[in-house]
C-alpha cells in the first residue's frame, strides 16, 4: 500500500482517492478507513472496512470520532493531523483500551484528495494482536496456574461443583493434563484427580457459595507424586478465579528445616539431661538426693562469707544417726539405706527454699547450714528435727526401726572459717553422743581442751 502511494506521488502530484482501485480494495478494503475533517478537531468515517470495527465490534462507517472510544478516536486524530502537517505517510502503532476486541493496531495514514480537491485521509488499519490472544499469551507466560470456573448447582440450587471455563498452560502442567483442552469444560473439583474434599480443595466451593475470597495451602497426593500448592480463590461475577502456585520445593525445605530443628532440640534436650546427670553425680548423694560433702562445702563457704560481710548470724548443725552400725548389723544394709533416706526426708521438710541447706557429709553424718539464724532459733530448729526423727518409725519386713539422732550447733564469728565452724559443730555433736545421744548440744556444752580458749558461748 505504501509503494502504491509513493508511486502515485512520484510524478509530483497529490495522491487521490482514485488510487483505491477495485484491485486495491479487494486486497486492502476490509482494513481501510477513509476519513474527512469534520472541522471541530474531529473526523467523520466516510468508509470503514469490516475488519475495522469500533471498540464494541460494530461498524463505524458514518460515525464521528467524537462518539467512539476516546483512545481509538485519539489514534485517528493524531494520525490524520500528522499526515496533514507532513503531507506524507505516517505509521502509528497503537495499544487500545482493555475492553476493545483488538489489543494492538498498526495503522498507516495517507493524506489524499478527492476529485474536488477536498482533503481526505486513508488509513490502513492492521490488527496485530487481538485482546484474547494478548490475554492468553499473558496468562500462559505467568508463573502461576490460573483457572476460571462457573458454579454447578444441584436441583436445590446448592453449589456442588464448578466447570472450568479457562485455564492456562501452567495449570495443565501442575494438574498432570496433556493440554489445556483437556481441562476446559471439566470439573474443577476433579482437576487433580479425586480430591474434591482432600487437603481443603473444597474451599473453592465455599468461595462460590459465600462470595468471599479464600487463601489456603493444598497438599496434592497421587500415586506418582505429591506436591503442595498455595491457592488464592476469589469470586467473580459468574463464578471464581483461582490461582495456585507450586510451593513444593519451599514446603519440603521447610519440613526438612523443621525436622532438623526437632533433631537439634532433641539432641539439646538429651545433652541437658546428660549435663544434669553429670551435675547430680558431682554434687548430689545418690542415696538420699541431698547435696554431698563437696557441694555442701562450696555452698556453705559462700553463705558464711555473705553472713560475715553483712554482719548477720549463721548457724551450722552437725547431726549423726545414733547406733547406725547396730541397725546395719541387725537388719541389714538395705534397712540402713531406708533409714538414711527417711532421715534425709525429715531434714528437707523444714528448710527455707534458696536459703537453708542440708547435706549428707558422711556415712550416717549430715550437716545443715542456716543463714540469718541466731542461736536460739538454731537450737529450736535442731530440737524440731530431733523430735521428728524420734517419732519416725521405719518398717522393714516384720521389724519396726525407731531411729534417733544426736545434733551439735555452732555459730559463726567474724574470724571463723568454714573448717573451724564445722569443727566446733562436730565437737558439740560428739558431746551430745557422749552424754546420752538423742539430744542437742551447743558449744556451751563442750568441755574445753587444756590450753584451748577458742570455745566460748555463742
């Protein structure tokens, strides 16, 4: 068409409508438009081929650019005005409004005259891409699967399924179909096989029934594969539009991460258990679960230092089970262990949490440290322990064992170290045992050794 136009103007004269011979119209007529200036910035369509409809697909012959779609009208105005100003051919590529049948036009505008020398414009309008082709190409190249469906109702008007009206290539690939044609017109609830209610896929029906959008994950399992999909299902005027994205790789990575995290947590828990066992072995007496001698010394030294720094009293009680060797000899070591555990339980009961401490420091020997406790309170505490043990009955087989304990009480001093304090409480304990057992003695009751002036009333 452009070659014909150049040839017509080659002799220096203006091209005329006469160049549109029957042969030219046979070839290009369906795509030609002839316009005339209407005088108000608009143009009237004197002729329009059947392949150049308006935006609604209707013929435009006899219409004015003022009454057609603004974007399309602007195309014709610009083409005609530029062709008039240049007095030469002008080519324009044009993207139409989204609702137009043709999405992309390529138009050639040619300024001409009629036999009366009136200015005319001939436009060759070639559709390069229809809207449907453009949208399908767009949808087929999107990374997500897209399906449009309309509801299927039973005799009561209840939505029971949906018919696929549109699907892109990705949806065919994800659902295991050979082509999109295998999906169109089929049941949306059977796209992935018989999974109408599996993994929440039936939530698409809820979108059709309620008109409310839904976002969910769908786990598709089949005999040959398993995959996870993230689904966005939204209602449309006549049904729903669902997009689903394959998140199988992310989901597997997430599940693997959760598995590794669980294994790590289990290992950490096991390690904590082992650490607790090791700590218990190092610090607790395995028979009574009381702190052992080492743990007692470490804690007592700290408590003693704190008491001396704060000028607060602190008492230490040493105690021993009376005639314990006789219990072992008469009833067996199993009975002796039972007595030790019972005595330990009695010791634990009256202790103040996070303040007082009791420990097994020898075979049948125990010690108690009481911070912020004066001598009278310490003696009262020791007497309470003695009475409770005296009232305890340990049943071993057919035998009843009634243990008793002897106790010695000592108080801290400014210059006292732990060894000295323990030595004084031990000497008070030995005094109790020498003077009859099952009693409480203090430093006051201890007879000083010759030349020893360190033992005074606490």
